[in-house]
C-alpha cells in the first residue's frame, strides 16, 4: 500500500499580509499529480488543514477542490484536525464525506474508530488522533488513565490514547498507521521554525517519541520542517514556506509503502516552491547596486541592513529593485557603545546646540550632525532665542 504523508496545509494563512491561496493551490496540484503518477492509495493529512478556526469561503473552496482532485486521482483521504483548526467546522458533514472516501477525523473519541483500507496483504488500519487539549478532553471516559489519574499534559493524554490503540489493534490484527498532531521529542532544531505557533507551556506538552511505539508508521503534524525522528515516526512539514526561517528548507511529503511485514519503504517527494524565500544582508547601497543580487528579484525578500545609520525609506527603495521585499531589519555592522551615565548627567552644563548634537549622535549609532543639520539647528535655535527676547 502506498501512503502519502502530508500535514500543515494552513489554508488561509497570509505571508506578510499577502494571500498564499494561489501558491498553495499550485503546490497541492503538484501533490495531486504525485498521487496520480505514483498511484497512491491513501493520502494522510496530519492536522492544521486550515490556518484559522474560522476559515474564509475561499479557503473552503480550495480544500474542496483539492480533495475532489485527490479522489479523482484514485486515493482515499484520511485527515485529522490540528491546533489551528476548529474541529467542529472541519468535521462538518464528515459522515457524508466518508461515503466518498474522504475521512475527516475530528471528534476526540474517533481515534478508536480506525479507517480500514485493505490491499493484497490484508487490512491497514488508519487511526486518526485529532489535536487533543488535555483540559478539554480529560473529563471524557475514553481518556481516563490508570487509577483515574487526572490528565494534565499532552504526553499523558497521548499515552492513554496510544495504549487504547495498541489494545484495539491487538484485537483487529493487521497493519496500522497513526496520524497525530503534536510536538514530539527529538525534533531537530532546524525543523522547528517561528511559523509554528507554540502549543507548549513550560515543556508540559512535549511528547516523547516512545509514546508512539507499536504502529507500522506514525504520520506527525505541527512542525513545519520535515523531521525523521525514527524510521517509522516522521514529520512531513508544511508543503509551502510560511516564514523566512524556513528559507532554503525542502518542501514536500513522505511516500510510505507498507509491505506485508513490519518494514516500510519510505521516500521523500519534493514539491515545487512557487516563490523562493531569500534573506539578503548588507548595506542598502550594496543591495541596490550589486549585479550579483539580480537573481533574487523574483523572490520573497527579507532585507537585513548593516548600515551604521538606518536608511530613510529603506523598504520602499528596496522594493524598486526587489518588488517582493516584505521585511526589513536594521542590524548595524558597527554599534557604538553608549556610556552608562544617565540622560541628566549627559546633558549637564551643555548648551542647547550640544544637547541636540548629542541626541542625534546617540539615536544614529554614533553618527553626528552633518554640516547642513548643524547650520539648520543653529538657525532654528537662534530664531527661538529672538522670539523669546521680543516678548
């Protein structure tokens, strides 16, 4: 059986105020083509289908189109809700969608209702675990732990869930795949990015990878970079770049081929990047004139300016060369240390002209007045003195 593991579509997310719907549709169209060409049997989507609990009409339209195309390409769909999704909205009419082979598992107790897809070697059971907030599910009888201990952390909840799944699988027999949306221990630092909104509090929701012992494959969601925790426990990451911290990192999905036994053949499938993300560093004049930077014109650009003084109207000037420059950070290469004395001590016994000159030097990282500024300040202060004398 061929399974395509993807997650974190985040339909509806913007990229620095720019819509990503068209770009995401392009990437998901490529995913559909993988389904068609590689004859995928099941597409497993591990949560965060939408970026918001209240998706726009356009977001629903995109999801419906992609699911229709996946089905037309010949695959069954199994998806769960993530921490960004509204389980109720995503799961609306899930009962009818299941009749068409699109299984949307969002209710907390549905982890014990696997989607069973047979192949020539027998049944494969897909257990979908929605994102489970301990405070919202621990009152349900299906989540009662040993000795009815209160479930306070994501680790405790998933420990109970996985034990129930192993018990259920022991009765059903066959192979198994688990989908879960969580923050698993062992994620490489490079895989976690600032686009991932933190779902932990003091580390309480970190889930050890050992919790997922048992299934033939565990398809995880939540981390936006691909990650290989064990041979059978992996994150696919999001199919589209949503943050400059993800620049240069691969986008794609895992193709998992389950055999008759416990071993699985796993292959990384690259997906296209509609618009590359680039971070450019240097003084603004270099970024505006260096011919070697011409290749970055079509990219999303984040500029880090190293000028000693922050240039005026920097992002507008950069956008003339890089139309998709969306962020600017001033990180001067030379930083002048300010003394530790108070403001009152700095200006003690100084004239007005000296105070203005010192202020400009302070806020401009050690660069003082130009001749024009010095003359202008002197003229304004003189006019002020004359007005005072004429009263």
